[in-house]
């Protein structure tokens, strides 16, 4: 059946009625009028209702298929917590990116075998997709001027659209300290890995850990809902993350195995572990205060909402243990 038929456009009031009648969602704490206003003015249905997957349904009887003891206020609160979490993730990933960038440039600065230009030429020669990413950023108001200044660029016209197309034709006059300002986080990690590998220098963390943080950063940057995937899944943690969590004595082996199979908790663990490894000084102090405020003050504010939800409560306790151990 077509989604146009099974999922037609509905008004916020129609959505509330559907949540009540078809999904069994209650409106005891937030009434239907206020819920309608929330869906209309603050957050849409898809982004609010996605957390319903964390709740069980009746498997038989007259309420089969409806959610058990799920109130709209729980969904609203989870969506707000997720928003705060995304904001903090973006800040922490930015701190990590800056720290990695400074570590890389310090290594290059102290390396007498490179002038800072040849390593860029070698890297881009072997990573053509990074050049493609740079070409897409030529028109950016943030990095475009640097790219135009340090790269040779040719401009052609698309015969179909008539639009100008910019191509990087040479990159042997761009130093590492300029390149890092133009790279995406993922491409920066590739450049870091390329340089360290060429000098047989170990990365600050395993590539799999860096990639988990990159994935989390991308999700937060695209404003994706992150906490709706708390339930145990099929994610397989690397030995580095397993050992990082194994070091926390208050987390049992079974808890570790179960929680790290959740992509959300695996990425969270990688974030906290990597942050502890690479971010220091004043920035770390202030960000840790923000992290503690979110997890130990803001999130528990409506803890009664989730007291009977094992997935949410055990995931929260797991996160708190990781935070207390590393930060």
C-alpha cells in the first residue's frame, strides 16, 4: 500500500487524535490542547514520536498494538533532552576536532622531514574524494577564500545548466596549516591518519574510535534524533572501547556487552573516552561542567516519567558511570 494512502497528511489535532485512539498514547500530564500546540509550534510528530520505540506494546487482547503506559509528556521530555544532548555533542566534537588539529600541526612543525607542503600534496594525490569535497567548498563564505588563495582553480561552464563549475587543478602550494582549516572533520581524521601512518606514529585513539565520534558528530550536526536508538542492537564495539568500559568496575560484563550493542551508547562511550584522551585545560573544565549539569541536573528533573522504563533508566545509569570515571 502506498504511503500516500496509509500515511496521509494530518493536522496536529488529527495527529493527537491518532496517537490517542490508534497508538494508545495518553494525555494525562499534558492535555490534548497543549500537545497539539507543541506539535504545531515546537516539534513535529516524527521528531517527537520517534522515542515511542523505547516503549513496549500490548501483544494481545483488545489493546493489541497499542503502547503500554506511554504518556505524551514522556515523548516531549525525551525530545527536549535529546536536543540538549545534541547541542553538547556538537560542542564536545568541536573541542576534539580543535585538539586533534593542534596535535597534528605540532607534529608537522617538529618534523624536519617535511616543509608542510609536500605532505599535503602527497595526501591529496592519494585522496581524490577530499579534493572533490574541497571543490564543493569553494563557494563557501567560510573556507572559500582560503581555497581560492592556496589552490589553483579552473572554471568551466556546465553545458546543460549554464552554471559555473570550479575544479582544483593543482595543490602543491597549500601548506598543512591552511589545509586543516578547509577540511571536514572526517577528512581531517583522514589527513591525521595519513600523516601518522607515513611516520609510523600511532593515532591518539584507534581509527574505529575516531570514526565513531565522526559518526556521532555527523548525526548531531544534521540534527538527527540520537536517543531513540538506546535499545540494545547489533553494534559491535572495538577492543579499545571494550577495554575502556571494562576499566569501570561498577559496570558488569553483561551490562557492558548489552549497552555497547546500542549504537547510541557505543558512540557516547567513544565520545567520552576520546574527549578524555585529547582535550585538556580550560576548555575541558568548562565542557565537563556542562556535561555534568546535563546528566546530573537536567536529565533527572523528570525522572519519575521514566522510572518504570528499564531501557531508559539503565542506559542513563550506564552513561553516568562512564562520565564519572573519565570526566
